[in-house]
């Protein structure tokens, strides 16, 4: 008996399947055990499920405005569709843009995944002026002593250093949920502030000038993936949240504070902000003004925070 509700779909790399009308192309793939990338879980956001419709595109329903916008954002060709949004009504021949069958040159994880997490940018103030005229050995020695002093506060809170940036760093707090990630970032910031006080006491005993820092802390959606040439691609993070956090850190020098913490991160960690003196910042490259808590001394952060009422 012919199943009149079935739609034939042929994959360029094989196989040929039949899916029920009303199902998305992604659902058809998975129902028929055809591996199909979809890192955002089929929400139409990551576009990793997109497919090129090589035959039959004209008979398929047109993309919704949301699907069309996602495809336009990645400069997809006219015959590209999102498998998680397309519901085939007629036969089609499709080519998956990203393959997840083990025959690709990069690992599945290298294509990236979206996560909502807290991150921290840190920079040493006036580093160039401080080290002008010093021997390279002395410059490296100072940096390593500085990082030895502050990084344990990051790792001890459950964070990792994503990358070192000369006289600064970017840390990410990859916890089980947003609340834990935000709280870990706050713990790290307070710990860094306390560690810096101790480090500067050591420098004072050596008759060396103290070190000043700036930190930006924020929480938002990040893209995590292996970025670089195929055999030399460390995992890192990118996205608007990274840019916004970097801009926050940059503002600390202008405001003469040690840290700026976004209210989004504070709320995610479960802290009320009504009693705090937040500042509203216009940040270059950030679409909307951001509210943040300025801190003269990050070590005193725990004294300021009040849990939100249940």
C-alpha cells in the first residue's frame, strides 16, 4: 500500500528516505537515523542544520520571516533552508552543509555551541609605561608573578582562563547553570581583589610601584568552539557578550574603578541591585546602554551584595 502522507527525500551523500508530511526535514532525518547537525536543538538559531536544496526547491513552502532572517545572517545562497524549520511537502534532493557522520575533517565540537555563561576580562593598568626601559626578562618575570597571584582566584572559583592577552586575560565560568556561573565569576572577582592587595604589599616591601587593574564582568550568550586551522584550533569563545565585557573593562580606567559588573550578572547570581549605585554606560559596539556596578575595590564586593527576596 502506498503511504500518501510520505514525502521522498534524497540526500546527496545518501541515503534516500521517506518522511511524514508535517515533519521538519530535521525530524525526518533523525526518524530515519540520518545524522543531521543541529547545535541549538532545532530552534532556528545556530543555522548548523542548514541544507542546500539541489532539486525540488520550487515546490517547497517558502521560508518564514524568521528562517529567512537567519539564513540572510550567514549569507546563505537562495536554495539554502534550515532543516529544523522546513516542512517538506514534495520530493527534494538535499545536501547537508555541516555533516555529523564522522567523515568530516573537524570534530563535531569544533563547529561551536551556544552557552549562557559569565565571563571576566582583566587588564593591568599602565603596563607599557611601567615596563618601558626594562629588560624583557624583567617584564616577563613581573607578568608571571602577577598571574601567579591572581589566577588561583579564578580557578578556585571554578573558572578557567580562556586566553592570556599580554598584560591581561579573559576568564570563563563554565558551570552547570547560569546562577552557578554568575556566582563563580563574582567569587573570582572578589578573590582577585584580595589577592591584588597582598601582591601589592609584596611589591611595596620591594620598593616597587603597586599594580592597578581593571575588570569587566558580564553574563550572556557565548559561542564556544575550536577556532583556527584544522590542526591548530584551540577552543575559545566569541560573540556579542565577549565584546560587551571587553568594553566594560575598558570603561574602568575612565571611571577610575577596579571593576564594573553588569546588573544582568548580578541578577543571575541572585542578588538585588535596588540599593546599589549602578551606572548606565554607553559602550562602543554595544547596541543598548548597559547598567553596571562600579567597584573601587573588588575585594569589598561581598559586603555590598544582598540576596534577592524569595
